[in-house]
C-alpha cells in the first residue's frame, strides 16, 4: 500500500515527465507527418525509421553555444524562456486525464488522475495561458532586435484579440455544464442520447468547439496563425536571438502548449475519458486517443494551410470570430434558460 | 492556522514590496513587471480568503489582459530609462506644487478615515458566509441584480473613455481626409 501523499507526488512527477516526453514525440510526429503530406520520407537515418531523431535533436541543442546579444537586457533575456516553459507546464496541472483510480488495489483511497483538483480549473488554465504571453513579449523586448520586437508586438496583439473568443467559447461549455470544474464538466458528458449520440460538448456546442480550436491555434502561435515567428518576414520572430537551451525551452513550451490545449479541448468538448468498449479504469486510453487525434489535426492544419496576412488575422479575430462567439454564448445561455433552468 | 498566517504575511509582504518597487524603477518595463508580481501576490491573498474565483479573475483580467496592454504600449513607445530629475528644467507653475501637496494630504486623510471606518465593520452578515459570498453564483447574482446599475454605468463610462481616446488620437488625420 502506498500512502496518498507519495502517490500524489509520484503522479506529479509522472505528469511532468510525460509532458517532457510528449514534446519529443510531437517533434517526431510533426516531422513525419510533414514528410507524409509533402511526399518525402522525413527523418530516417537515426535509429529505426528515424525514431531516435528527437534524441539527436536534443543533444544537438544541448551542445550549441549559448549566445546573448550585447545590448540585450540580461535578466529579462534569461527570464523569458523560463516564463514560457513554466506557464506551459503549469497549465496542465489542473487538467484531469482519467477517472479516479486505485491502480488495481495498489492504493487505499482512489487517486484522482489530475495533479491539482481545483474547483475553478478551467479558469486556472485560462489564467496560466494568459501568463505565457509574457515569455514571448519579454523575449522580444529584451533581445533588443527589431525582428524580435516585431514578433513580440504581433504576439501580444494576437493573444489579446483571440483570448476573448477563446474565453467566450469556454463560456458556452460552462453554461451547458453549469460548473467551472473540469472534472464535473467531463462527468456531465458521460453517457449517450438515444443510445448512439455521445453527450459530448462538441454535440451541444459545435460552434463553440470550432471557435475554441481556431482560437487555440492562434493562442499557441501555430500555423496558419504563426505570426510571432513568421520566418519569411521576421527571421524567427521573438526567438531570433535565442540559441541552445534557451531556444529549446521556447520550442518545448510551444509543443507542451499544444498538448495542453488539446487536452483541455478533449475534456471540454470530446467527453474526456468517457468512451465505449473500455471500462472506466482504462478511460485514460480514450483520453489519449482523443488528444492524439486533436494533435494530429493541429499538425495537419499547419502543413496544409498557408499563413494568413496580418490584417486578415485581425479582421478575422475581431469581425468574425468574436461576434460569432458572443452570439454562440447568448444562444446557448438562452437555450439553457428556457429548456433546463 | 500558523501556516496560513505565514502565507498571508508572505503574499501581503510581496504585494507591498512589489508595489513600492513599481514607483522606484527607472525602466518602465520593470515597473510593469513588478505590478504584475504585485497582482499575483494579491491573487494569493484572495486564495487565502477562500475566494479562488476572485483570485483567478484577478490574474486573468489584471495580470493577464490589462498588463499585457500596458507592456504593449511601453514597448511600442520604447520609453528609455528616466533621466535623473536634477538635470531637467522644471516648467510647472509654482502653484502646482502647492495644489499637489494639498491634494496628497487630502488623499492621506481620506485613506486614514476609510481604514479607521473599516476596522470592526459589521454589516450583519455572518462571517461563515464568506465562502458563500465568493462563489461564482453569488458573485453573478450580486453583480447583475443588486449592482446592475453601477455595473452598466461603469461599462458606459469605459466605452466613453475609449471613444474619447480614439477621437483624440485621430484628430489630426481626420481633418485631412
């Protein structure tokens, strides 16, 4: 028997290492899927089918020289990647990824599969993600380079514009579920209608799901919204001046953020760990499957769509996505009031 | 209890020190960052008060959204570090200092009066209601029913301020077009 505190700490370490791992898996998947889409082989030389490629990438990054521009603000230049990476990891801490488990009788009390069970979990994710933008903005400013600064300015404008739609899309789900706790939102999606249609958020909130995924791509700075690092215009955007491990931390943060957004979307819209065929204790397999599908979608979108123009991004965010999100929330609230409340 | 008290002094102290350092910085970027740190410490205090919703809202609205705008503006203007004051010729009229002094004293007296009034305040609500008061439902009810008028008036005020700011900045280019 393992005491609850030890189990909690072990879970914390497990989640941390799985997130670290997920970044390298994502790097490999991204390169392989990109290759598939572009009819190439992708990484093939390091290990069988290039499986050791992420390891090689990490070793390469570790042994690069750490450079710092002479005119950079030293303290903030060092701090920025740390903020980015910390925010990325911290956001996942309130995301539940499975039902309570005793690990087949190994534990006395069932352990919830979430690092920190907070009753305002979804807002905590939102708050921590909004802190992540400081990493990018400070990186851009402290580098003292025009490309970095432009990348950072674009990033903060983009984040502010899309955070609103992102939050309003969340609002729709919260109104339907009547709770701010991710655990309760997932449990509200258990079961089916008429035996076939799952009670998932994506069924009750299809428009909310689309808004959430679109804004999520913008929030994580992925193509077609990758303006902060648009390489054809800004060299590498906010991380132009970064090298070696501090660059790797931004890289890590980007992939962990993708995993977090996909995990949150799974919990909010795809029924979390609920699914047919598998018993409750194996629900995490469903969670992984759904999350991987969303991550595949992310990569697929990146290698399919070209980057928007910056004014198109702003037009789309403010004149289309935001009004749509407002209407969606209003209609949802009216529906809940008239049918449920 | 003692752990909670220690945390209270930690967050309270951090908030006060960070706020004081905000006005002591030469570089406005650091001022903005310290203000964010101060908001973070305040959010910690809200958590200690069993008001997690308030804490998270504090982070999302102030530290997350408003301060990003501040940082955005500071970066856009690229304000250099402030020069020491003794090399700058002071142009303000003599009366300004006196007026400022009087206003500062008035503010101090008001603050003292407000603090004195708050001590031992009892509005009839039982203390156990604190957790209830902080729930999302209760906040929503109070905000949109009891204080609905103040809430709506505030939003109009903010819109007026925004429209005014846009109008002021567009005055020159508007004349040409």
